[in-house]
C-alpha cells in the first residue's frame, strides 16, 4: 500500500516546481535564451519536478512490491503496465526522464531551445501524472 503522506508531499513538490517555472518562463524563446536567471530557475525547477516525479513513481512501484525497474524510463513504463498511468502519458514521462539525466550529468551541453520548448509544452504531462497519482492514492 502506498504511503499517502509521502505521495502528497512529492505531488506538492512537483506542483510547486511547475508553478515556479510558469512564474519566470518567457513566452518567447529569444528572450529566454538571453535571460540567464530565467534559464537557471527553469532548468533547476524542471530538474526538481522530474526528480520528484521519478522518486514518486519509484516509491509507488516499491510500495506495491512490483519488480524494481532498471532505469528511470522503465519506472514510468511499470506504472503503465500496472494500470496506474495511461501508456501514452507514461511514454512521454519516460522521454522526459532523459532531460533529467541530461541536466544531472551534462549541464554544460543543455540545449536551451529544447528546455524552453519542454517548459512551454510538456509541464502538463507532469500535472497529469500528479493528478493520476493523487486520484489513486486517495
């Protein structure tokens, strides 16, 4: 059985990071590319949102006693296989895990245009993940 207080805390952390991104993200990529502070706030909070989502997904898998996935990508796949997430959402989240890895391991080669595009259009997937997990844990 999943630990509801842990789930609630992690969902809140993801949503807070998303709100921080929305608060500073310029609509225009050119402005974003020339605003170091915005870039740093966005990339840090994208990392936090993705890491908290991965931690949450991993926690869910472990609490349910399912086989431990070998990669971050597989954590979201496992949730889809067990009916926790829609397959399409799980696939998109698995791809987002790649951005988390890029930020964590190769910060100097971040493609800021890709970061802006993801922050502009992909945060809804993290919200959908939080909503799905929240519904199932209550």
